């Protein structure tokens, strides 16, 4: 069985981490499989506009690295795994496709880092998140020390990371670590709404937000304008105007 199960729903897909007995932990095969699928949906001609990423079962989204596999790795192999993990997360952030993490249970260590690399996070009521690496004598190595402060602020990120602390869904929502508490159907409904919009416009908006966050406001506003300019000559912009005047849903083609 593949480590990632794919369910296609029109212009969006649901990806399920299929390692339930291991709490959907990140093995080398799973990371490689995710990287292949990210590369596939990142091609404009593929037609996939949004992905809902979740875990098998109802106990774990992803419990982090597969520590049983890790114990058998050499230091060189550990470093290679970590580099592949970091490459995966960056490719998700840079993809034209939108990623929604649905946290169906615990997300610890690399599991939280995987969720942080997604664009939007929705959690079930019993979900728990945490960068607990200091309890194992290491630090977050998949981008957690950088992405978490950008979401919740430096002080709160330090508290969570230094203490190796878990937070439940309500606390995660309060501090801005997730966008909402809900069920899988909520994540799928959001994916459907996103996939119905102009795909090039959504991809450019994602890029503008990601790149603009690292810039001073004036430079970020200039970046936004450049991204906006790219939409002006598209077929989708004309289709949006025509659909509005004809009082019908638009039929976007991504051009």
C-alpha cells in the first residue's frame, strides 16, 4: 500500500498519510511520496488547485519523524532525511497549489512542521500540536523555529518550543496556530471553494502573501501590484467580468 492515499474530487485532492499503526509518522518513503505528489500538483497543466492533507484514522495527523526508523539511521542518513524534509516543506510553500492541513489528531514535532508548511490549518476538537523536540535532546529541524514565530509571535513560540509543550485545538485557535476547529467535511468544503476560483489568481495571491511577509510594507505593496498586473491579461479575468455581467458562475481555465 502506498504511504500516501490520493482521492480526487474534481479540481482538488485529498491526501491521507496512510501509516496509521505508526501514527502516520514521517518515514523516508512517506516523505519521498509526498515530494512526488507535490511536484505533480505544482504543474499548472495538472489541474489540481487545492489539496486537503490529513492522516489515517482518528488519533494522529502525524506524530513526527518515525523514531524506530531513525534509530537505524547513520548520522549521514539523518542529515539526508532532514534535508529532504526541509525541501518538501519549501516546495509546498512555493507550489501554485493551496494546501489545507486537516489535523485529525495529534501533530507533534515534524507533524506540526508539516502543518505549518500548509497554507491553512483546520483541526478536530481532540487535536493536539507541539514542537516537542527538546524532550528528545534536539531542536525542531524542519523549519519549526522559523515558521512558528511567524504565526504566533516570537514569545509564544519560545514558550512552546523551550517547554516542549503541547497545545489543544482551542488553545491553537486562540494563539493563531490554526484557522478553525471543525471536521474533515469543513476542510473539503473549503478546498472546493478555493478550487472554484481563478487558479492563477489564487496562486499569485499565495505568492504575494508569502514573499510580502518578508519585505518592508512599501516593497510588499509594490510586489502586490506586480502580481496584480499579471492577472490583467488573463482569460480568467475576462471570464470573471463576463460571468458577473451574465449573472452566472465563472468557468475559469487557469490562463
